[in-house]
């Protein structure tokens, strides 16, 4: 991997499922990748110039730096963004 280049995988864990599934891959750091996924998949907003820095409800892991989570209560799932 080139220095300064990050690949981020977005995972989805649905309530009642024992397995987390990969739902997207982005070539940016985890925080903006999760923002982009939330804006695109939940809000159908593809105007990336207007994305916020953070979406309300996002949180960084307390134990692992640069691992981000979002509780999507409406769809009964947790979204996670991890660097590869």
C-alpha cells in the first residue's frame, strides 16, 4: 500500500445476525468514508462537496484508534468503518 493512501471497508451488522457483512469500500480514511456511506445510503445525497465532517450519532472506538461506528436504529443495524 502506498503511503498516504487508505482503503476503508464499511461493515454492516444487522440485529439478529451473527455475521458482519462488507457493504462498501472507500479510498479515504474511515471517518469520511463512514460519513459518505451514511449520506449516500441513508439520505440519497451524492453531493460530496456538502457532506458534514461528522454525522450525529457517529462515534470513534474507545479502544482502537480510527475505527468508527454508527447506530442505524431505523434499519436495526450497526455500521462500522475500519482501515485496511
